[in-house]
């Protein structure tokens, strides 16, 4: 894969275009993964902008990814939600994979909630569970910071000790408890895809310490931390990993399971945002 260096001028071109349609600066950015995009439809005073209408914005062709930025409010918090994302496996360079996330931060977001649909590598995780990401393994073979550093965006060597913000994790656990369910906690392994993992690969990542596996999130988290944004990560476990169940993995199963738990997922996000509105994230 050829590397396409990230350019601040390209990012600012997109910002200028969006500012002609939306003037409110978002406080929280949300990346909504496969089957989880419905949360954006619950935002108040929503303004939706398709990726294709944003200059320099990469566009995804993956089923279940709407491909829109949606601006609005939830629980009194100004938000921008990214319905869908682009992936490495589509042939995009890493800099394009994180373009949408960088754009939302450039628009003003200081907190980023990154969600994904993931397979369970830990046998104790069942389909339909929501998992709080405590840390990750980047097994994609690349980095969103590959190439010359853009000093205007962040440092050459960003610290990743607390990639997933501890205070935000506490808020999410509290929001889940208030909603009447226990939020699982674990490590997310990001792989390249697009094929689902083999049983041996699922055993490998579990042995390495991962509880869930997917094809996104890790590059976005690195880019967000590079820009100084705080990250909350949540996985929807849509299926048990290969070798842990008897069925054949299919993308329709991913979206079906995500749709089944979307009520719980939306409630969790709203609970987190309500706590942010009260200043509990500070």
C-alpha cells in the first residue's frame, strides 16, 4: 500500500466547507461502527452532511456504513457523529482511515467516543454484549502516524500509556450501571481484514491478551491521542470469534446483532453524554 502523507491544508479545506453549513463547534465526536449508526438519528436539531459532499473526505463503500457526518445535540452536549468509516482493507492509506476522526477534532471536539462491531476472542464474551475498551493491540501492520509528522496536529512520539481515558471509562461504567446492566471490560485487537480471523488467529490474539478483535479503532485512537483528544472506546460483541462457535461468520450477523442491542447502546451513549454535560468528565 502506498503512503499518502496527511496534509493540514487538506484537513482545513474540509473544515472550511463544513463551516458554511454548521457553525456550532462540537464538544464530543462519535465514531459509529457497523450497525451502530442509528444513534446519530437521535440527535436534536440534526444537520447531516454526506461524506461525498465534503471536499477531500474519503468515502466508504461498506454495507452498514451510511457515510455521513451528523451534527446535533444530545443531553445538552454539542456533538458530531460519523455514521460509518473507511477501512484499511478498502485500500485506503492509514492517513485516510483517520481523516474523518481528525476532521471532527479539528472542528473542536475534545472528547472522542469510538465504537465498533467486534468478534469475541475471550470465550466468556457473548454476542450482544457491550465491552468497554481498556487498551488495544495494533496488529494492522501500520500506523496512522506513518510518514513525516504534522507538527501542527501533534508530537512526533505521542504517549499511549492511557490511550483510553480512565475518567471516561469510569463514566461509562457508571452509565451502564444506572441503565441496569454490567459493561464488560477488555482489550481490543485491531487486524487488517477484510477476511474474518481464522480460529488460530483468534487463539493467538486471546493468548496475547485481547478479548475482542476487529478491523478498526486502533488507528483512530492513535490519531486522536496524537491530537490531544481524550478517547472512550466501546465494542459491540456481535459474534464469537472463529473456532468459538459452530456457525459460519457473515457480515449480516454483525449488523443484525448490533441492531438487536442498539437500544442499550444508545442508552449507554446518552448516559455518558449526560455525565459529560454535568462536568463529571473533568
